[in-house]
């Protein structure tokens, strides 16, 4: 079983890209999976393209499912994420986690 890693931060940057910053994990080769999720080695975070057909919630779901080892925690920082969107992401994550337990 893979070790999990806490999500240090979820945010929307100035270019309107969703990003997820793990506490420790890195994913430099994630681009090889051809899933439109990328790794920023300088900022040490996963990021999506700007939403086109998909919403931020859909990108969040996709990024979490693609990475597979990331966990939201009460310490996760939310940056530039509107409250209703944060609540939707947390709700999806908690129902996803309870289904896979």
C-alpha cells in the first residue's frame, strides 16, 4: 500500500490554474500519464490548466484521483478558493474517502 501525504495547500493562482501542494510528495513524471495534470518543480505543486469544459471541482477530483496518495487535513491551507467551492471540494473528498475505506 502506498503511503499517503497530506495536502499542505489547495489554491487558484493568478493564471486561474488550480494547484495542489503536497506536504512531502513529488510527482515530476505525472505529465507522462497524459492527464493534463502537471508538476511545478520550483513551487512543488501539481496544477491543472485553466478550466475550459471542466470546473475547478472536476479538476480537483481529477488531480486527487490521478495522484492517488493525497489527503486533505484540517491544516490544509485554502488560497483564493471561494468558500462554496472549498466546501464542495471538502464534501467530495470526504465522501470519496468514506467510499474507499
